C-alpha cells in the first residue's frame, strides 16, 4: 500500500508538493472535527458540576465555550475546503497532461508499435485507464493517507484522556491492517487479470464496430458477436470471482474495527464506573468510537482500487518506456531534397521485405515505383517517411541520413497522399487545414479549387463547415482522395509521396483526381506508386520492384527496349486500361 501511494505521488510529478500541503490541512481538519466533541464533553462536565453544586457555571465560561464551538466548526470547514481544493484537482491536471504526452509519444514511435499493440490496449490506456486514475487516484490518497492521519489524530485525543482506550483503538487498527494486507495480496493476483479482461473487452468492441461492413456483407454476425459476447461474459465472471475472493477478508477487516469500537465503549464505561474518568469524558469517548474508524473502513475498497491503479501505472510506464524512432535524432532543417537509398534492407518482425535496394531520386524529378502486389512499394515509401527504421543500409535526404533527423522535422518536408484516405470526425475545413493548421479560409478555398473539391464541398449542406463522419465515412472514395490532395497541397512540402488510386474510380472522377494531382506535384520531388500508364510513362525514372529488390530501373524509353518484368507489366496495364475504357 505504501509503495502504491508512493507511485501515485511520483505520478503527480511537480504537483506532489500540493498533496503534501493537503496532508497538513487534513491533520488540522481532523483536529477541528474532534474539537466540538471535546468542547461538548467539557461543557457537560461544567454543567454536571453546576448541577451537583460543586462549582457554579460562570457566564464567561458559556461565552468562551460558544466562541470555541464557532471557531472549531469554522476551522473544520476551512481546512476541509483547503485540503480538497489543494489536492483534488491534481488528478485531473496530471491526467490531461499525460493524455497529451501519450498522444505525442504515439507520433514518435515506429508504426510497428501499433501492430504489436492492439488498438484496444492503446485506447484503454488513454481513455478508461487514465480516467480511472483521474477519478480514483486522488481519492485513494485522501482515503488512505488522510484516513490514517485522521485515525492518528483521534487516537492522540483518546490517549490524552486515557491510554487504555487508545490501546483498544490501536489494536483494532492493527487487526484491520493485517486483514487489509491479506486482501491486498488477493488484489495483487487479480488486478492484472482484471486489466487483461478489460483490454480484451475494448479490443473486441472496437473490432466489432470496425468490421461491421464485412460482417453485414458476409452475413457473419455470429462470428464477431461470439467473440464480443465471450469477452463480456468473461468480464462478468472475473468480476464476480474477484468479489467472492475479497469477501472473507473484507468481513474480517470490518469486524476488527467494529469490535474495537465496542471495546472503546466498554473500556470507557468501565473507567467511568470506577471513577477513573469523569462521565463527560466517557460520553466523549463513546462519540469518538462512532467516528474514529469511518475512513479506515473505506480502505477495503482502496486495496483493490490501488491494485488496479498499480496495473494502470505499469501500463503507462511501459508506454513511456517505448523506444522512440527519433530518440537520438536532432531537429535538422533540410536544405536539399534529393533522396538516396544505399543498400537498404528491411523486414517486418524478421520477415525481409526490402532487399539491398540502392537508387537516387534527384531533386524536382518524378520517380514512379511499379511492381507486383506485395513487392514492397508501400514499404519503400514508408521507409522514406521514417515510419519504420531500415535494418541495413541508409536513406539520405539532401545528404542527411534520415536517422539523424527527428520525425517532426523530417515529415515537415513531406506531403503523403495514401490510397486509403483517413478523414477526421471534424469539419471539411479542419480536415483540409490538417495540412497547415493556421491556414486562412481563403487559402483553404484556393487549394480546394486546385484540387477539384471546391464544387462538391459547396454542394454539401454546410459547405466547408460540414462535419465529416469518422474516417470520412460520409464522402465517396474519389471525394476523400481529392480532399487529401487539397490537404497535401496546403502543406506545400517539397517532397510528395503519392500512392496512386487503383480503386474503381469512374473516368470522370479519375480525370478530376489526375488534374488535382498535377496541380499538387508541380515543381516538387515526387515518389509515386504508379498504376496508370500515363503516370508511368511520364516519370523521369521508373523503379521496378520485384520481391523487395530492384528488378529494373530507368526511363520508360530505355526499359521498353529490353525484355523483362517492366515490359510484361506494361502489357498487362495496357490491356487492363484498354479493357476498363
Ligand atoms: N505492417 C506489416 N506487418 C507485416 N508485414 C507487412 C506489413 N505491411 C506489409 N507487409 C508485408 O510486406 C510485403 C510488402 O508489402 P507492401 O505493402 O509494401 O507491398 P506493395 O507492393 O505496396 O503491395 P500492394 O501493391 O498490394 O499495395 C507484403 O508481403 C506484405 O504482406
């Protein structure tokens, strides 16, 4: 428990000081909570003495008592307020920072990270896991640390009147701590299982939603439903099992505290009967016995919650320790944009996909990459953008090894248009602005006109302010592609990486897209995964990839002279395009 609290305190970073100040407020809050009971007991003593004719109650005593009562109540509220306002917002502040921090981390890791980690794990870390700490982290500090401060203060008050009563309270706390320890060791076993089950549930739900079009198309509701039902069912069973595991220790923890409360009443009554303490003190002790363990009682839940927080902190730490691609890179301002591959090899998790590839893309020229499906065209482009690091060899841009450049300063120089366009659940305007967040509306309209999307945007209900469904679900494939071209155009980067669309786009749409691409690429260094004959023929250089290696390289005129993959490929393309027209 101490270690978990220590971890939570570390998690709060520079705000830890506020938590410590909160502990001091908590001590005074408890003291001022006990004070009215002590004052009431003292008043009772004076009243009894007055009634017994021992000493008459002076008016000044009544005034002092009334003033002390007001001060005690006001002090209690003041310190309660100060503690809450100092400690409680810390969780929300740190969580917000962590979410932004993780967002930043995700931008800097290799794309391989997202294949190794399931989307559900990452989603739950940023949403539910952090929300759990946000909701419960500071409460745990309050329940546990402030709870023990409160008990310690009240035990001190009891000890001030008689040590025996304080000893009974301490015995109760000791037994409760023992059972809490046992409860905690059970939590230790269960927390990782709880976490795994939750991640599995989130992953199954995401997969179910993402795969909905395929599920409907193949009438396979049963398959995905089965896995989601299994995940939910498992979550229910594990949670019930966990609850059953906790029950005996939980009951023993509560029993020891209630027994100690009864013990305080019994011991104080015995002391009063033997005239060791006055009746008023006994009444005060009885009142204390009702409240002394209130906060310690809530610690049964704290054990489990702390363990879940521990598992969450482990997960966040693991994410924080992820190797960034650009950990040892620097901000470098690239001046030239020729691209040089030297003996580059790369594989996904041990499976080699790019084999000893060397070529140069001179600045302001177009290089078309062609080759059969799976030959490594997309991978080659991803390596230029440093979505992954090469395993062997090097890639230089303007003479600088891209390993030395941070992702941010490298990608500043590139506009990438993927075949599969992702649009954010935001307005059309903001989706295009993604290429240049500070662009004015006029700039956005200008590039939209060049990218041939202005007309269809204006035909939408709210024009540029129309919301796009998540992933761009409300727009057609061709419209999405043109929007992404407008986005890239607005970025106006010197290097363009383009994956030419192969999807069945109608001729009119294709013409529009080609016009948009021509406007985008003017004067840039272009690497294009080419499928159309026109694009291939007009490229300055064609790289023919086969099974991850360069099979042929040169201009169209040179390559058609000899036999080889390119010639065959061209014939197939000619037939396909002639057929499609
Ligand atoms: N993230 C990944 N993890 C593991 N293997 C991958 C990954 N991405 C691609 N591959 C594999 O690498 C090989 C090259 O894929 P790549 O996408 O680069 O080919 P491509 O030539 O662009 O294919 P296509 O024309 O069909 O898009 C393929 O065998 C593919 O299965």
